């Protein structure tokens, strides 16, 4: 299996870090793509007009990973797997095999929710001794989205277009939850100690907070899985959340399934200021409460992920007045612009 894998490292071009990664990756096929390499890549494809298209990739934030998806798309990858640099292998959980099994076969469960949302932390065993309600980063705060009434049906050999692997150690919590639980350094005492079910498929019409730190997907969804443009106007940390919202809406329309569960990785979150994270998330939290309802209300007619993504972008643009604050309308308008540019790039290099 190793011979069929290529590692694409999206970094900031730090040569000291690259020397360490050269040693780690010496037995694998790999390439580094920092700011210079990314600029060269766009110049190669778009020549003098490259800056218009390279603008879809933000600077120094998680959403830079979109560039890795472009390289994988261009090189014909069948499966694309994203792994953040603070996630590490767990004994007994083969990273690649675990993702492939959940995408293509294996037994599992489909979950139905009485609300339109499923809480991904429900599938983790948490050391939450006081049993406080606990939801992941990106899960809406509205009470209608936090009704935890689920039913499950067992199924076999259900293929999926995307699989979100979960975590031991620090679960993906938002800054407000971490702060409430005393995590001034960006980490709190709430930890994941195990997985309940290897594979859960989320039923049609139900959303969940997709965190892309340990996520795999099939090639054909790439046109609709752009990690949105972040770190603008003080807004960050919702790139994967909203890309996940969009991909679930489109997959449901096209009759495809999305799942979560194995493989586990250990999330060794770095120390950071929780107040900076809270500032970066706050405006996004406000936008989130309106955006998901707009997406849910849209009717799609497209026949593939490319068509549906363009249709979804147009639908969001038509509903932009539903955002009360100008700063939010401007931010969403920028996202729509970048989403359409993303489709132009994908179409150019397919």
C-alpha cells in the first residue's frame, strides 16, 4: 500500500522544519508546498493572471490545505486523506486502511436524528464525569440543533464519499466550550478515551460538524470540498465546518453517503491562547446560525458535485440579505467569490 501513497506537505517553507520532515518521510514519496511552491504552481497553470486564482488560498491558516486537494486532484489521486500536524497514529488503528474500510465496505450504523443535526462527540467515550452536554466546534448553538434524540439502524457494505476519523486526546471543541471548562491555554480537561462505533453514516437531511484534521474522501467530491477562505476580517476556524456543511447538502442531493468513526488518531493539541481562538471564532459562530439554515433551504438540481457546488454558491449569494450585519454579508460575498474561482481552477486542471 505504501507504493500507492504520496504525501503532500502544505507548510510555510521553514527549512528547519523541512529537514525534520525529510527524515520522517524518507521512505515515502512526498513533496513540500510552501508559499513559494504554491505561487510557482499557479504561475505554471495561469501565467500572468495567476494571482487572481492563487487568491483562493489564504495565508498561514488551516484553510491552506485546499491547495493540497488541488495537487491531488491534478495528479489523479483516487482517495485524498487530510491529516493535521498535531494528529498522531494510534496503536491498533491503521490510518489508511481504516479510512478505506469506512469508505468502501465494512459494517456500520446509520443514525437518524430528531433534529437536523448529529453531535459527533456522541460517538466518543469522553471523561466527562459531570456528564455536561458537550458539542463539537461548529455545531450550532440554537436549541433546535441540540436535541440529542437519535436512533440507529445496522447496515452492511455501504460505500461513502467521505469519512471523518475521530480522535483520542483532545476532541474538537470550540473556544467557548474550552474556556468554560477552564482551558485558558487552549486545552481543557475533557478528553476522548475511546470510540463507540467504527462507522456511522449520517442520514439524509442531517448535518454534523465536519472537522478535516483526520478526513478522507473520494476524488469526485473535490470540486465541492474547498476549505473556505479564512483569516479575513478577524474570522477564522470555520473553513472545514462550512465546507462540511456544503458537502453534506450536496451528497444528500446526489444520493451519496458520508460517515464518521475510525480510524482514531491522537490529537495532541498545542498550547495556545483560548481568548485569541474565541475572538477568531466569535463572528463565525454568529454567521453559522444563519448559514446552515440557508443551505438547508436550498433546492439543488445539479447532476454532479461541480454543478451542485456552483448552484449552492449562487443560492447562498441570493440569500445574502438574511445576514443582519454588513461585515457578515461582506464576508459571505467573499466566500461565494472564492468558491466560484475554486471551480474555475478545478475545471482548468482536471
